[in-house]
C-alpha cells in the first residue's frame, strides 16, 4: 500500500486553493490528495461548490464545527 507524499498534499493545497486548516479537515475526513484534485469543478460545472467549501461543509456536518488556523492541530 503506497503512502501519499507530502508534495501530493502540497499540490492539492495549491490547486484547490486551500489553507492548512482545510487540509487538516480533509485528512480527518479520510480524503486523499488525488480525490481532492479530481473534485475541482470545471468551468462548465458552475453548480459545483469549490473543493475548500465542500470539505468545510462535510467536516461541519460530521463534527459540528470547522477548524480554523487558531485551533489547528499540529502533528510534531
């Protein structure tokens, strides 16, 4: 089983225009960087929510609140 590399998460962060709190929420939801990149809406999909708002909505539905940079959990 291959592990995702840190640069995969960096690419997803850049392409989806997410901050570190959004990435942390996606990781806690069990998402992979490839799934985030695949869900970027194309110009023809104007009905589709941008990935960072989609992740925030899913996280809020599951856990009741969203993370922000102030209460970000760090793994050091």
